[in-house]
């Protein structure tokens, strides 16, 4: 499959199907304890992408508000039937950015993590790849995001109140 075909995905039961129409801006493997709990796994793998670059092909996810460790509400968009989390929105990143759960893509191997974050709380048996950056907490998006991703973020924030990529730090902890 080429990028022109997009990045299709779905929930476990197939009730909700979607497609990312482009590659994401950036991909985080988040090892914070909240992501461990919400994913039921060792980390959450989230692809940050503009909401208007996601097409819903079948079904409609339900929005489930969840209070994060910051006390702020994040919204997890789940299949109404099987309850699989497809993506989230966070208050600090704004409603125009979605954090797509890479594991729900038809070909999740096409989108590896760009960085491992909050490794200070990763499970002790995890072994991280040496060729992917990792940080104990968060990082400077300005220093780490590629120029194209920073430009997409700049264009996106022109139409919303979200701050810089660095100000979105709280998004992963909210």
C-alpha cells in the first residue's frame, strides 16, 4: 500500500472504520503510567495528526471523557460496540489534533515511533531500540520535530487556540 491510499484502520469488531489521509506529524510511544493504564499495555503508541486528515469510513466513534492525571478531561473516541479506543483529543493540543492509536491501523508497522517519552516510568523489562530517541519525561518539540511537522502544527494552530508543540506537553499528561 502506498501513502496515496492513506492509512486505513478500524476497531476490533469492524463497526468503526477510518482512514488517515496522510502520514502523521509525529509519533509518540508514551510510557507514562496513565497511558499504561488506559492502553492496558506497556505503553501507548499515538500518531499525532490533524483531525481533518481523518476520514470516518463506517460507523461513528463515541466520545468518552476521561480525567487524566492532571485533572483535565481528555476525550477518548471509542467504538460504541467493542469499546476499542481509536484516537484521543487532549485539552492542551486542542480539538483539531487527534492522537490516533497506531495499533488500530490495518498496517501499524508502517508508522514506528519517532520518540519514546516518559521512560522514567516505563516497565522495567522494556528494552528500547537504540536508534529511536527516548527521554525520561518530555522534550522540546521544536528541537525534535521535523521542519514539515512544525510547519503543519503552525498552520493548524492559526485556526485554533492551541499553543506551540512544547505547550502541548500537558496533552500527554492530561
